[in-house]
C-alpha cells in the first residue's frame, strides 16, 4: 500500500504550519484553542471561502492575534446555542481579509454542520500536520511530559476532550507515515487491474498546483516514473485547479 511521508505532508501544508507556529509559539496562545482555530479556518476554506491562512502569512503578528480572536468568537458561537451576535454580525477583520461577506450568523445557522466539519478536520488533518509542533510546545511543559509519545503512549493535548469537539489524540503512528488512502490529502481509488489504476487528488485553495509539480512529487517519492496520464480538473473563479485524476499507477 502506498504511503506518504510526514515530511512530504508537512511540506504540502507549509503555510498552515507556519501560522500554527505563530499562534502557539510567537503569540503563546493556548494549543488546544489554536488547534480549533486552525481547524475552523481550514474548514471555511473547504467550504469555498478564500484562504485566511494564506492572507495571514504576510500579516503583522498583532493582526494574526486579533483575527484568531475572531475565530474564537466563532467557536464560542458554536458552543453556545444562545451566543449573543453583534448587530453588524462581527468578524470585521475576517471579512476584510477574505474580501467576502461572512458573519457569526453563519455559525449560528449551520451550527451542527460546522461542528461536524471542524471535528473531521481536527482529527484527519491537524493531528498529522501539527504533530511535531505540538510535541515541541507540550514537551517544554513538565506537566505534559508524561503524556508524550515515548515510546508507545499517545500524546494528549491539554484541553481535550473538548465539551463540543470531542477528543483529540495523536498516536505514535502519526509521527511515522500516513496512508495515501486515508483522506488527509488524497482520495485514492486504486484497483488491482493494471488497466484501471488511478488516484483522485485534491488541492488546497490558495496553493496552485501544476501537472509538472504533481509528476515531480510522485516520481521523486517512489523513485520511478509511475504516471502514465494526469488529467487536471477545471479551474475555479480564481484560475486554480482544485483536483486532478492520475492514471496507471504501478506498485
């Protein structure tokens, strides 16, 4: 079964990791809350909203902190059924950076959908792309040292299980490798027939990917030319291809 190293996965999520490091290291924000903030931003991107993370990379750290605090308001809105919403809908800075209308009303009306989506991103993506950063942050705390994954115990992040978003545990396996078929980056559809081998790939918004880059990634990963054809998907309104189908993958 094909695997994808965490070094390659981390490289793919470079911008996400950079902003998470700013939150938990530079700004010294709470790790559990910062994980939920990142999961929220990634989920909004998945819904089709412009990537806040891409915009925040070049922003002053003080502004990153303020936008993160607006994300905390979104999380609080999801946690409390009767969360008070300002007349203007809140999220002033988030709205400006996105260049798109968004308010706390979205989180109130789509509460259960948002909670389920954030949970999924938290455990399928954040647990893999931020594992080493969390290890660095929590490893400096004597209160957390006994919870680190050496050699076989999972790393438990203080603040979880969360009353709304549930558990978040990083197992030792999350420091080794991940499956191409586990839905983190790629959704695979491999068959045993050589005539019908293919992989469906999805790309994050805000990070344009070309056919040559896909070929380079897989060729260098498996050290063999394992690709016969790549069919890139249609571009979105921003001119970016968000998916592709890769054919004739050989073991």
